[in-house]
C-alpha cells in the first residue's frame, strides 16, 4: 500500500501496525474498491491525540458524513493494532470543489493528508480531490473559511457572556473563541491547523511568530490550563458512567432518533457514548503530560467533558422529538440550564472538569475578553500586510462582544458542520 502527497511517494511497510490496521478497515468497508482513502500521518501538522491512533478519511458512495473510532483486532510487534479515527464522506462532495475547499477544518485535514493507492477506478475521484485542494488556496475559498472562523469566535464569546453563572463553561467558551481566532490567523496566512479546535496550545509557537506577541503564558493563565490533567480523569469517568446509566446506546439508524437529527449528529452521539473513546483520550492526555505539555492535556480534556455533556443533551432532544436542526459543537440551548433540569449529576461533574467552583462576574471575564481583543487586533495587523482583502473582511465582521444577543447556531455546509464534532484527532 503506497501513499502520496504532491509528487512525494512512500510506502506503508508490509506487516507494519499501520498497514495491518488499514487493511483490516478496508475489509470492513463495503465496496471499498470504489473508495478514495486518505491518511493523515501523525507527523502531518499537529500530532494525533495518542501515539497508537491513525486518522483516516474515506470518500465513498454513502450519502452522509459520519465519524467513528475503529479498534482493529490483532497484534503487531507485541502490541495491539492502532485504533483508527475514521471519517467517511460522500464521494459526491468531490464533484463540488467549492464545498470541500470552504469546509473549515475539514479542508485543513484534507490538505494535511496523504492519498493511499488510487486504482484506475478511483482516478476520477482523485482528480476531483486535487481540484478541491487547489481551489482551497483560492482567495475566495480562504476568505469563506476565515469568515466562518471569525463568526465561530463571535458565537463563542456570546455564549461565554450567557454562561457567566457557570464559570467553567464561560471559560470553555473563551477557549473555543481563542481556538477559532487562531484558525483565522493561521488560515489567513496560508497555514494549515487541522486540529486547532482541540489542540490550540500546539499552535501557539507558530501563531506567536506571526503575531509578534506572547500567547502561551497569557492564555495558559487566563484559561487556567496550568492545572494537573490527571485530576480530570475521575470526574470524566463519572460523566461516562452517568451516560451509560441514563442515556441509551443508540445506533445511527435507531428509530428513537427524530427525523430532524442528521446522520452526522447520530454518529457523533455513538462516538462519544462509547467508553473506549474516553479511555483513548485519557491515555492521550497522559502522554502529553509526560511529554511536558500539561496545558495541552487540560485543553483537550475540557473539550472531552463538553462532548460528553452534549451526548446527554442530545439524548434529551431525542426524547423530546426535537424538530429543529442540531449541531454537536454549537448547543441548541443553554448548556448549564439544560443539564441542571435534566442531568444535574452530569452538571456537577462537568463543573469539576471545567474547573469553575464559583460564579464569574462580568468583570471576571474581562481579562479573557481583553486578551482575545488584543489577539484580534494583532491578527488584523498581520493580515493587513499579508492579505489586505482578508483584513478588510475581518474589520467589517461584527465585534466579539459578551452582551450581544444570543445568536442561533450558524448553519454552515454539511461538511463544515460535521467537523464541528471537534475531534481534532
């Protein structure tokens, strides 16, 4: 099995754990010979969340986007085969270059991936993929992605303002706003950051070099990322136990899902409901902490806590036969109030994960808001010299204000909404 990106070629070694895992997966996918397969190696951009994880993107003849974790059976070199973080996307999307080129972090993930063997039957899909990636560099596509990141930051700040009674959640929304602002900067400067939504601290050195300002120390302090990630394991495992107790395991085709809930959301529910996913993330966090990156570990585990809370919320929406569109990473209602009403035990554990024992006043949010405003101003200055049109677009974008009316979650393209799961693997 070979892979290539651009003109470079390399081979996945025979009988290597990665080769065996990928071969097993292809045997599980129906009509695999018609699929276009991309692998994002651990050394492509930001590292995968654990050393024994591979990320695979597959374009096939399905009609919906879906994401799942696969655990291949068997051993290699005395160890279990690596798990596979699988993203399956409709091959029909490849016929629309603008769709995938403007798909926010999914575009970044594709740009950082390598294409596995493409037999003649896949030649058309491979050409369509190349066209999508070429268009991703076009000014219009970059402007669309940057506008989406700017809107994501605004949405997160407004959510922080609405969450002041729950301090940890307000802080988490600023964490998300900061990540969106980093994506805006890096994409605007022609860089790829496929996992910035869950691994923002790994992007700090590159962003600091572009901005000419310190980020790591200020944001670590403002977001409280200097804690011990190991202490988050217990409340996260309790959250998982509550899910297993209170929220049924529901497959994507379960009849209890309202018709309005997209297939992508149903797959996200199944992804995070599985207790093996939490253990995978805890192992990843421990590896980061052992490598001297505790801030990165805390950042990721907070996002995991949010994901587990969203599973509980989605189960409630299914009970209510919710009729409106849903997104995983952009809640349809106030998170704290919804959990307090339907899952109070889950709210207690989430508060411990997010590390917010007392109410925040508006003044307490001011340091994070000011730091984010400085980051936006610096980004504006960088883009003015790098791409004046992007800078003008950012200048015209709405302010990131705490007291703005709570917006409806923006409804981006299906590809972009799917990446909103925020796996970052």
